[in-house]
């Protein structure tokens, strides 16, 4: 039996990647590497939710769950942008 796991992914990956790109204009000093670090830090602060098809998850979310996701994303991204910026400054000052 051949099993293809290529469709399996963390639901939050695409959301975080898109949001990091969207917010990157507000952080012009951040390099591409720093933005990748921001995505990693943010994803590590999000719950893990693996899916094959995003529509399956989105269809069954309640309004309250959607709101929780938005709040978790906001919190994780705010933290990640600040953390990466602070870490880079500290490293550069060393």
C-alpha cells in the first residue's frame, strides 16, 4: 500500500505565512531571514492543528472558534515580530 501524506499540513502555516508577508511592510528593516524567523516563532506559539483539507476544518468552526483563532494569531504575530526584532538588536550589539 502506498500512502501519500503530502496533503497533510498544519492549518496555521498558510495563515501565518500570509500574515507575516502582509505585515512585513510595517517592518522594512526585517530581512527575508528575519521574516522566516518571525513565522517560526509565531507558529511555535500557535496550537497545532493538522488537516488534509482546510475547508473541512473551516466548515465546522463556530464563530467563537474563529474569533479565538484570530486572537491567537494576533498575539503570536505581535510577540514574534517583537521577539525577532529584539533578538536581532541584541545580537547586533554584542
